[in-house]
């Protein structure tokens, strides 16, 4: 019965590891939940996240993170393929499927 609203994936930068984490944890999400992580600027992380979202027709949100006056500021990226100026990036995949009420 455990259904988290959020799952943060941050174990490995290997494409297969990231993809396996996404596959294992996605089904645990509560309806409307989100899975997210960092290091999207890594080619291997980006490949796994884009593959997972693409195969399920899910919306992928990508953010570049910069430090401004000691705070992290997230700037949405227009396209996931844009180069990142900073070496800090986050990604989010939300579960927007309709929930069945029983």
C-alpha cells in the first residue's frame, strides 16, 4: 500500500542504472506523483530519462540550476537538447494519468 508522491533518483550516472531505477520506482507513485533527479547534463542520464519518458508518452521537464546570492534558482529549459551553461541540472517526470476511483 506504500505510494509516495515523489521519488528522487540519484544513485548512478550509468544509463542502464538510471533506466532500471525509473522502471522499478515509477509504478510505486501515487496518482499525480513525480519522479525526479539531477545531472541531466550527463549524456547517459539524459538518454535514460528521455527514453523512459518517450516510451510512455510522458512529459519531461528539464531545469538548469544556478546559484544566485547563495540560493539555487531553477530555470526551465526550452528544449532538453540545449547545452547547459551550469554543471547542475534537474529533471522531472510527472504522472498525469487519470486516477481510477474505486
